[in-house]
């Protein structure tokens, strides 16, 4: 009998061990190295253990985790879209989960409110309306725009997204006092027990949810957005949308009494049943709701997001001096002002012929202020797999963006000239396109999901074009800016791109495109081209 009891006990403990190991396998494990935004994070064992404890805690109650995941899946498409539009790395999206668990009217002990947990003063700094009628901290679209603006402002002080993220919790002054300048411009960061707790907690949320976002755990439907210009009421909007007023109140807690004022356009969201017709790209390893082909395609397309390239490392504070930075891991230098090839070559200490050769420059090409120029030869392939062509780009500008030789770019895609480029075209940056293989042009709605704004002449349904061995060139969409007003703005003391964009009613990304700016840095007295609609 004792012998049988021993066998039973052993069987019980064996089953317990199996169940425990199965549960452990389902919980994501913290790796030794993590990619976050444009940083490489190297974790020692103690940092890994601390973060793993938080990951385990987030997964401990699976019912609670699934409830939270349902909420994340409802709101995350709006978060991703606004972060992409602002040029903030998508990895920052996990911060909203950490801050509020995507609960619209969440309130902290320090009286921070809403999705991104803004205090009233900070919310007003990023142009959110907070009063007794409207609280945009509870509006997923408005609050994410504000969070993106705040995060970018913080990061501009450090050129390091870890510091910028911690500044979200500490404030910019607190983060400067805490970090000093030790991480400014650094792209490889080692984490240990002294790493700020807030950042380690953020990494736990990133690891816990990274492979889960987009995996449907219940049939909750999806959120649809409509832009509403008041004055009107949720009741009137509900009648138009054929939903109840209470339904709109549940998902739009930013209006306290159901009134929508006429001071600006507000995003109203409501729940629709079924699967979303098209959702923004979700950068995760989850394959639960997509086929392996679709997931691979999504990953490739998401690599070409604005802001990911060029990858600039080194002493970015002295980028205009030789031997200070690398662009796409190639030695390079930034032009401080527009000048000739001869003058620029003399300034950076290389031969004019070499400058022209390694940058694929024509003899008459001038050096553009703020642009990066390589001082060593570019590569035959890029780190990214593909690039999605944007309006106004050329083969040369794309080759510079990724540090790929112009001849290689042309050969891989069987394209000979800029006349063959079409906005939305998917170019190969690593593999050669097969002979006779069609070139895909993404439909306009999919481009918008990726944060790519194109003219309305871009195709609205999937299109393929024949490689350029065909006799007739592919027409390029007309430029809608040709009939707009062209102005010159001189940068004044205290101005930044955001304030200039607000003054003229244009987008920051457009100002950067018109002036060939690779980042947000501008200087007093600099002349900027503005194309006012």
C-alpha cells in the first residue's frame, strides 16, 4: 500500500511539474538583448529577473489579462496610427498599456487622467482641451496625439528613447537631473539593477503584450471613428450612426454632458460588430489571426515606416564634422549648409571625386543643407528588405536613405530612371526582383495604415506594374503642390518645426520633405520652404 501511495505521489508531482512547465512556457521570457525603438538593450541577469517578475505578474491572472487584451485590441489601431503619423517609434505604444490599461477615465493617485495619464497642466501644454465640458485626455485620438508630441519633445533633449520615455514619468527636468548626458545619442544601452524602475516596468509590458496584440480573445468587434465638427450632441450623432446615445457615451467619456462644441473637430468612436475591414499594422510576432504569408508581408512593410531610416549613430551633436557619426553603419557627415561639392569636400577632408562616387552624385548636384553624405562606399544591400515609394522621392534619395548603391537599387528592381517610380511602389532592397516579376503598388488605404500620406491619384486598390523592360515608362502621379503658394520662412529664436507647422497650417513631415531635412533640428536664421495649401 505504501508502495502504491509512493507511486501516486510521484505521479501527482510529475503532473504538477508538467502543468507548471506548460504554464511557464506560455509566459514570454525576458531575453538577454532587446530591440526597443532604435536602441539595442543589453540586460544583465538581475535586470532580466526583475523584468521577468513583472511579466509573470501581468500573465498571472489569465482572465484579467484577456480582458485587458480585448481593450488593447480595440484602441491600439488608433494609438499606432497617431504614433506613426508623428514619427514616434511604434514600440512606444506599450506605454499606454502601462499607464492606463486603456481605460478612458482612469485616474491616478496624483490626479493624472485618461488613456495616457496626463495632469491638467501637461495636457494643456500639448494642446488638449480640459475643462468642465470637454476632457480630451479621455479621447483616444486626441490624447495619443498629445502623448506623441510630448514624447518627441522629451526625446529631442536626449536623442535616446529610453531617457525620453522616463521623462514621461519624471518630467523633463527630473530626467535631465537623473540621467545627465551619459546616454545622449547612445544606441546601445546596458541595463542592470540601477536602471530606472519605470523603464524596466515598461519593458515588462512590451514583452508581455508584444506577441499578443492582434490575437482576438473574444468577439468584441472593432472601433470605428467618425470626425465630428460641432456644435452638436452625441444624441444627434448616435441617430446618424444608428446606435444608442448610451453606446456613444460609453466610448466617448471625453464629453461630460454629451455636448460636442464647435471649436474644432473631435474624434467620436463607436463599436461595430464583426472583423475590422482594415486595421493598422501591428508590429508583433503574433501569428494567431493572420497567415504566415500575411504576417511576413506586414513585417516587411512595417520596416519602411517614416523615421526608421536613415539610422544615425555616434556623436550626433557633432554630426557636421568628419569622423563623428555613422549613417546606416557607414561613415558619414551631415551638411551644415547648402554649398558646392568642391567646398563640401574641402570642409570634410576628402577628394571631390570620392565624395561624388560614394554618394552617386552627378557633377552638377549641389550639397543640400541638413542632408547626410557618406564618406565611405555604400553597400550593395540595405538592412531593410523593402521600401515603399513616397511622393517626391527619387532613386537617388532612396539609395541615400538606406545606404545602398544607386546601381544596386536599380538592378534589384529592374528600374532605370525616376520616371518609372510610382507612389506606393514596393522596391526590393536586398533580393533581386525576378525577371518578368510584377512590381506591387500598395493600395492607398494600406499606405495610410503605414503612416504614408500620398496624393489622391495613388491607386485605391491593389495594383501591379510590369518591370521596366517594358517599352513604355510608368507615369508618375502629378504633384498636387504645383498650384499651392510657395513661401520662405526664416527661423526665429525659440521656434521649432512644430510651431512653424502650426503657424502655416501644414504638417511637420511636409516641411521636412520640402527642405530635405533628415531630422527635426533647425537653426536660427535658416531659410525654410513652405508650400501653403
